[in-house]
C-alpha cells in the first residue's frame, strides 16, 4: 500500500479519474463510422454518448452513500470491475440498442473513479492544499484526453470501433488491479447510517443549504462548454473541416494539452492568491475563450486550428475554475465527502448532458452552435457564482 504523500499515490488517483475520459474521448473519432456501421443517424449515434452521461449521473446517487457506508476501497473496486464487464459488452454489441444499454451500465459503474477520488482527496486534505492536489490530479488526468482520441483513432482505422471498447476494458482491468494492490482505505470511520433514508436526506439538506451547491453549479456549467465541444467536435472537425478520423485526436489533444498548462498555472497562482481569487480570474478567461470560439465559427476560412485555439482558451480558464470550485464545495463536507462528491458529480454530468444534447439539437452543420454554447456556459458559470455563492457570503456576514 502507498501513502498519500507518495507521488505514485497522486498518479494512481489521476489515472482512476481517466475512466470517464476513456469512455468518451476514445470513442469520439469513431462516432461517424459507428453510425454507418449500425445504420444509425448522427442523432441516434449521439445517444451512445448521452446515455453514458445519464448512467454516470444516476450511478453517483448511490455511489457516494455506498462509499461513506462501506469505505472508498470496496466501492471503487466493485464499480471498476462492473465497468470492465460493461466495456466488454459494448465491444460485443452489433446493434444500436444493446450498445446503448451497455453504455448505460458502463456509465453507472464508471462514476466510481472520479467520485471516490474526490472523496479520498477530501479525506486527506482541505482548503488550498486540496486545490493544489486536485490541480496535480488534473495534470495526470490530462493524459487521458490528450492521448485517448489519438489512440482511439489509430485503433479505429486498423481494427474497427469494437476494438476501442476492448482496449478500454483492458485499461480498466489494469486500474482495478493497481487499486487493489496499492490503494489503502482512506475513510477512518465509515458512517453505518449512510444508507438510511433519514441520513441521506440530512446529508442532501446539508449540501443544498451551504455554499457547496453554488460551487457545484459553477463547476457544472463549466462542463456545459466542455461537453458541447466533446459531443460536436467529431462532426465539426471531420465533416465540416474535412479532418481525417485518424488525425482528429491531434486536434482534440491540443485542447487537452491546455489542461496541463492550466493546472500548472493554477498551482503557481495558489501560492500567492486565495482559491476564490484564482477562480474569479478563471471566469474572465472562460468568457474570452467562449467569445473567441463563437467569433471564429463565423469565419470558415480561419480553419480548424483557429477554432481549437478558442477552445484552448476556454479550457485554460476551466483549469483555473474547476479545482478551486470543487475544493470549495467539498471543504465543509468532510463528514459526508462521498455523498458530497457524488452530488457534485451528478450536477456536473447532468449539466454536461444538457450541454451535449442542446448543441446537437441546434447543430446546423457549422461550429456556430458549439461556439454559442461555450460562451453561454462561461457566462452561466460566472453568473451562478455571483448569484448563489457571493450572496450566500453576504447572508452569512
């Protein structure tokens, strides 16, 4: 077993958070081909992404209390094991309906990685230190979106889309093994009443009565912009700009590279500024990125690299907002970190699912709906902070 001050501890936690990235980003280059293979429309293919997000959101409702009741380690190991089996079921599906069903189960089981990792961080750290660790995790986590679409595109061209799910299952099995061998229990005293309806209701009440809910929606609206890009970028880059499917990952990887840069910047800023001040700076960068993406979307001649440049600015702002918002949301919830992390994740995924659905409903074959959604997400995130978080501070004075 490894201790929380070990570098490998942070690397392992960051790797466990990539489960969600593998499930989404590795499949992105395959979405157009998936539709052709299963004789499905782009809207129907998008269900394989949306239903995963729905399952991911639903699963967290149970995952958090289970982690508070039985501990982080057993909840994580069981969830990842089911996720591995669901990934194999996806690989063996040859019709749309079974694939959608397997993706739903995959989403329910896959939520355990990020939910429990956030709870583990809160078990060990709080305040600025928790923000710092979350930024370190983002640096490790960024390897997922950086490499997953590239690897997914290469697997797609050589072996077809089912092989992508086989690869996901192999990685998931490796993560289960690593967690079983190296990760100790971080919850000193499990809450034996965590699954009782009265305790669940009390914990939910605590979450929604504190500033935690405001920070949770700040984080959630950031993900509206992220999932708007994730869900529409394959069609925009491959069909609108004519990028080859095997090259899609390189463009997507540029946006992911920004996560590493932003996480390093966030850690450096936290040495000199309080977390909420860094978060406020992030809002300005989010708005700049959203405005740039929308403006570039009106000029097709600018090309895909210019569009990705606007998205990269947004992603950079997101790395200044998200770790600080998550740390601030979980800070008062140590006694219910699993449930708090789960509710945070539910809000995040539901916001992301709404963003992905909306941008696809508005899709007109151009990048304009995506640019508009990214800008709207930036404005909503900063707006919810002003309304819910800052007003709660005024009431508490």
